[in-house]
């Protein structure tokens, strides 16, 4: 009970908790860059098509064994399109779908890595997705565009720490910064966690269904480059430790999803 002489301002106040989905600066800049680049749709049709040919990822660009086709961009496009394709999108719904998944996973990763690591990570996972697409569509002429491979990479990287006590998928999470910087599980330990395995199973299943069933979301009927998604996902999962500045969790680290922090494995 408050004493008569005690002002409400004298009572102890709990520190405000930052919303878990407040966007960090690096992710805000990434989304803004995608939005600005999408203004290309305002260009005349022939120039807009030229930007897709120059900056989209075209497997046939690397193939000299079949019909000789000259693509704009020259030799330089063989390098930069491994990343630049990921900044191009078909339409606003395509952008919205990728941003939707970046909100929880990309936000946590950007807070954990910092801006430089985050941008390099997005570029590396984009390149891994392009490589996977090239290996499975070596003669394709149709350009591939979209950030889905990098988005998949952020999801894969984030599950390395998402289920640790205090992280952003935990019942016991702290604020956004604290939740993003809990120690991650070693890869082999993460792959023994039932929730991580469940996440992997659902993620791969959905992508295979989209790919084999030719289901497209936000692409005006265009096919989903699901092999590129898998390439980005595997790169994010395997290369996470190369980017992570937070020390690893101990082998007996408490698990996240039970309120008392007891491990489920």
C-alpha cells in the first residue's frame, strides 16, 4: 500500500520493454533500398526490361555451349548479378511477402550481427541461392529476381539461437536487443533439437510444395525458384558461425521454450 506521503512518481518503475519487432537500422536500410530500386517500374517498358536483363540472375549468361545469346551487362554482369538480382522484385506483393518474413528473423539477425555483418550475410546468402539456381537451371534464359534466398538465409541463421532461453521465440524473452544476442547453440546440438527439426521439416516441405506444384506467391503467376531458397537457407545455416559475434552457448545451455528453462532433449 502506498503511504500518504509517497508520490506515485516515487514508486519503482519497471523499465519499458522495447517491442520485439521494432526494426533495427540495418534492416530498415535494406528494405528502403529494395523499395527505392523497385521504382524502376516507373521507367519506360524497354528500359525497365533492360534493368532486369542487366541486374537479374540469368543462368544462360554463364553457358557458352548452346545457342549463343548476348546479354546486356557484359562480363561484369556475370559477377554482380549473383547479388543484384536479390534487390529486384516483380511487384509490391513480392516485396511484401519477403519483408513479412524479414520482420521477425531479419530483425533479430540485424541486431545480432550489426550493419556490416548483416549486409555481407545477405549478399553471401543471395550468392548461394544464385549458385543453387545455376546448378539446377544451367540453360535457363528467364531472369531470377527477388530476395527470397537471402530471406531464407536469415531464417536458417536465426533458428540457431531462436529457441534458446531469452531469445525472440522464447516464452522468457527480454527486450529486442537482449533477445537477439543470446548465445547460439552449436550446429550439431541445434540439429538435435525437436523444434529446430520441426522448423526445418515445415520449411523444406513448404518450399518443395511451392516448387513442384508451381505455386507462386506475389509473382503474378511466375514460378518459385525454390532451389535458390534452399541454397540460401543452407548457406545461412552452415555459415552463421562465421558472422556471429556472440560467444557460443555451452553444451548444456537451457532451452527456450519451456517457462522454467529446462531442456527438452
